[in-house]
């Protein structure tokens, strides 16, 4: 059987040339891993004061460089199981930082969050914030466990970020600096 010309194909398909079906792009794979790190920050403020600041006054100490939704955003924390740590813009835009898995009032928060590719992921993070009495103040223990596309660079970046947020933000706020 002779091959049909492009003109014949156009007539049969209503005057349009048919295109070959698009070829699917090959999937890219990234090795998944598990990463865990801990850090401790001594705070010269009573545990009850730090808990109040951490859970009820979050927006007051959340650093501008950590406001992913931009200037004018507000950070709200609902410290209860099922509650959220959310950043919201006046125009309705919002970012879910974490969801609360467990809250032990005055001492511990267990949170789950997600990192999209723009933030080093994809990965899921299980963050635990624990307050322990230490002399006249307390210590904030930060434990972060991630699984997904994780590596040493991500761990270093996250640990540095938490040190900055809790050290330059929360610590200065509760210590009155």
C-alpha cells in the first residue's frame, strides 16, 4: 500500500496535519535518605516565660528574614494536637510551616512539616522542641529528623537557620535584649 501524502493526511483529519504523540520525558530519581540532628540553646528566662513566647507570642520574635510570605505577614501558632504554625499575609496568602502532632504544655511540642523543592526537599521533617529547666533559666532542645531528598548541606542549612531563629529571635525576645 503506498504511503499517503501530507495532503491526504490533512484532508482525512479535517485539514490539519496530525502530529506524532509527544514522548514522555524520562523520570528523574533522587536517592532518599534520613537525616537527624539536635541542638541546644540555653535561655536566661524561666521555662514558663519561654513557653508563652514560643507558643503565644510567635509573631513578636519571628525574624523578618524568616517571613517567607514577605513583609507584613503574621505568624500564628496553635499549640495543641492538630494545631498549626502558619504564616499569613493580609491578602489571604498563607504558608503552613508545621502541624502539631503532640503538645505537652510547658515542656514539649512535636511537629510535622514538609519541605518543597524550593526549600531543599522534597522531604518531611519531624521537629521536636523541648524545654528543660536549667538553673535560673531553661534550655531549648531542638531535634529535627527528616526523610526524603536530604543531604549534609540541607542539614547544615536547617541547623544554622534554627540557631538564628531561636537564638537571634526567641532568645533576644525572652531575655529582653
